[in-house]
């Protein structure tokens, strides 16, 4: 589960035995692997930052002055701002824990603070970030660094775009895999790339396929659900047929559903990397005559919701498949579509 970190990290930037034990306990309780890896990376960064800034290891609970300094150090661009904050940042850059002196994105700061708070909660300790001055400073820092919203994907992969991508998939094993993978990712609700790569053959239910053309997908764990919930999602039409055809041709009966394909066009026994969908999507975009950066894997997720809005599907129905926990978040895709159909946009006529 450990995410590879720079090999030259000093001892103070390593996870302590107590923190390692705590991480293991959280994992045993069902914390999603991606969240666990993010917590580990963030805690490593925070430990190195405090040692560089204060010459001390992390304390539990942490002091308010340390939390305040952390917010202030990450709220400004340090490129042309000499001082203690810049010196600390330079040390983190030398350790490979920070990319540059530019102001980190507000979301990055929020995530690291959330990780820090999570470890306080785990120890049943008060978090310094709840102190009024720290909370107010963090809020002002977020506003000061805020910029235009950047979507996770340059464009949504809607139905027409997806069809262009699928048209580039031939009858080879690689082509069948890419067709099945892209179709499933879109049609099952816009699945995240980690969810697609984590699927096993055992998670695909084919009992209803012969009678109704319906395939059931069991998601053992997602960003918004836990193992005990394991939602089952339906897959119909061309997407269901693509997945079934992939299974029939490869004769897979267990293990990873989507796998690397060898140069001799043979499905290998191991699982695809979590980020493989990005590589596959870029390849298919290029074959379809589109720029490789036309869309990212999240474009399949945003494209599903955008297409649902274009087709007039109720938001609640789309969320049943996308598994969005927040209606506000999912509504954004609908709002972008609905505003273009607003009669007030045609007041001047054609």
C-alpha cells in the first residue's frame, strides 16, 4: 500500500511506527486504498514541513501557531518572496516533496489540512484548525488564491465523441478490451478510472444477459461507498455486448476483468494499472483524429452526466448510476446544458 517516495528522505520525513500502525488500523476498518495513500503522502509532507520550519517533529495535538504558520506558508507565491517560508519550501523541493515555489492550489491545501485533522480525530484529540484565528485565516487564504474553476477534463466525452473512439477499436484483443473498457466506464454511470481497473470477472453478473441483454456490475468499493454497500449497476445495449464479447474471446473466468495486452495480442494475467484508462483514452483519441488532451478519463464521467442532461434524463436517475453523493455537484453538469436551452438566450433572435 505504500506509495513510493524519494529514497533520500531523512528520518524525520518518514512515517513513524505509531503513524504506520494507525494507518494500518484505518485500512482494516475499511478506509478506501486511495484515501489511505493520500493520507500517507500528506502526513509525510506535513512532517517534513514542520521539521524544516520549526526543527521539531509533529506533535499530537499540534499547536495552533504551527497550524497557522502552515496555512500562511501555503497561501502565497514564494517565487519572489525571500524569508523563512521560502527557505522551508526550498528544503521541501530538495526532498522531492514540493514541485516549486508557486502558491499551491487551494484544493491541495484543503486536502493536506483534512489529512492532518483526520489523524487528530483518530487519536480523539482536538484539531488546531478549528481555532477561530486559524479557521478565519484559512478561509481568507482560500479566497485570495481562488481562480477560475478548472474542470477535471478539458471536455466531456459525450455519446458522439465516445462513438468516434469506439470506431477506432478493431477486432484485435487490444481493440476488444478498449471497446469494452470505454463502453463500461461511460454507460455504467461514468466510472472513475480506479473503479474500472479494480473490477474482477467475478464482479460481472451475466445471469440476465441471454434473456434480456442485461449485465450487472458489482462495485466492491468506490469513492462514495464502502465494501459493505457494494452497489450493483446495470449495463445494457452495446456496452453490455462489448463486455460479454471481451469475456467470450478471452475466456476469462476469474481475476482482473481488464488486463494488459502483450505485443502478440494476448491478454496477460495481471491487472491493469489504476491509471491505464488515461493511456488508453489518449491512444483512442489520437486514432479518432482528436488531440490527445481533448479529454481526460474524468471526461467519461462528466460526459455521462452531460449526455443524461442533453437527453432529458432526470438528475436523480443519473445519480443512481453515477453514485454522486452530492446533488449540488451533479447538478453542475445539468445546469451547463439547461442554460443553453433557456429562452432568454434568444432574445435577439437568429
